[in-house]
């Protein structure tokens, strides 16, 4: 089960590297914007930019300031252009005579928790730390629970379980149940098995499998019953992530599909977690920003005029299959950022949507 939390601010502070992408200002971008409670730098940049992941270039953060990213509700942001004609945002206070600065200013007397953050990501830490996608080959190599001290299933703390492998003493482990197999809708091939976290435990006896003596774990926390066959994995294995994510547009000509949602719903929105059917094998990288697109409903020509394919009769669909079907355009519905990559799949956080995203929506390089 996917969970929801906020990542620390540092997770999504983009590096101040030189961006190859050129800023594109929205045609309807306002000249000024008043910061509201709940805004983020991403949200504000999306008001002005077609590519909000390039927000560091728009803000021109001043490295001489201790906290140049801090702005506050009530600040007035103004879109201006420098001598080279490049756009930037400057901030002015509503309480003092207007003055332009090269970056959002810091107020020494304002509480830090009132500041606008890069992204309010209150929804993904448990998933990032614990949930996994394993191939069938990976699962075969993992140790598993063979039984317990009570001889039955239990979800209480202090319960002892036995594992078919020698384990280092005092190390903490995550206990998982094997979940659904994820199938690529395009290739029909298996991308791996999703596993659900059910408990954590600590090794209190190393075991000696050579002498058929299993290791012993004492359950620290449990949210579901542990049973024979549950998988055992070191709690930090595969869970290390960079402290800083550098957002960048996905490579040109990239194309994938959303195949699973954190909520297991068919529709989802901002700050929801989704899985796409492309990963390391397709050169996907952590920090890749992708556009979410959806094909407009298909239309066929009939003797009564154009009709949506789903509303046309089966006969009309057969007769017009190769001649009168229109290739309807794909329209953008939002953006996501990849935060975890597997060989054949990736996990992404939806950054914004203009309408609910859906399973089978396409993800591409952003414009």
C-alpha cells in the first residue's frame, strides 16, 4: 500500500547548474503576482513559465544570501527582464517602498515555517523508504520467514519469527508480502512484482543455516499478519536516495505509459505517486520531469457524419477502420518527476495537473 508524506525541503532544491533549456514565458503570464499561503516555488513558477522545473533560472537565486529561496505570503513578485532580455522574478514587500532584488529576500523576524517551500511533498516518504518492485529472479534470492515462536500468524510486537538464512545480529529488517505482478501494457511482459511492507523486526539470533538453525527476529512493529513465506530484507537496502534532486526534462523522443497509481485508483492528481513502464533500461534517471498527455477521444466518419468511436456502431467501426479514422491529438494534462528508478519501471510524483491523470496516460519529454 502506498503512503503519503512530505519530503524534506532539501530533497527538491535544484542545483544551481547552468541549464541548457531556454526559458519560455507563458503567453498569459501576469506582470505581478501576490504570494498566497500554500503556494510553492514550483506553483508560482508555473504561473510564469511553460517549464516550471527551470524555476532556479527564473529566480536567479543569489548565493550571497543564506536562504535565498524564502519568500512569504503577501510578498509581491514582479516579472522583469535584465539587460540581455532574460526574464526573472523580483520580490518587493507590501509594507515598504518597492525595491527590486535579484532573488527572494530573507526576513530575519519571520518564522521559517511560514516560508514558501519548493514543493509541499507530504505524501511519499514511506513509499520511498520501504516499497519495492522486484523481479521474479530477485525474489528467489531473498530470505523468508519459515515460522514463529507461537506456531501461528500474528501482528503483535514482540512476536518472534524465524528466517531461513544467517543474519547479522541487531540489524533491522523489513518484512514484506509478495504482491501483484506488474505487466507492461505495451509489451505484455512482466516488469516485476510489487511487494507490500507488513512489519519491521530486529535480529536477536544470527542462526546457523549450515546446521539447520534459522536466524531469529523480534518484531518491532507490525501492520499486518506475518506468515510463513513473508520476505525479509535489510531495512535500508535499496532505499538510499540523493539529498538533492536536480530536475531536468526527460530526453527527447522519450515515451512511456502510466501503469499503476499509489492510490490504486484509476484517476489521480497533484502529489499522487504513479509507476511508469520505463526505467534504467530506457535511460530514465532520477529527477527526470515528464509531461503527462492523453489522446483525445477517437472519431470516425459515418454516413450520418462524424461520431466518437465509442458511440459508433460496430459495423461503422469495422467499415471505417482503415479509411476514415482520425488521428486525434494528444493533449497535456500535467507533469510528473521521477524519484526512483528500477531496471524496467520508475516511480514518479505528479507535480501538477490541469485535470485528473489516469492509468494508460502517456508520459513524454516536456516541451
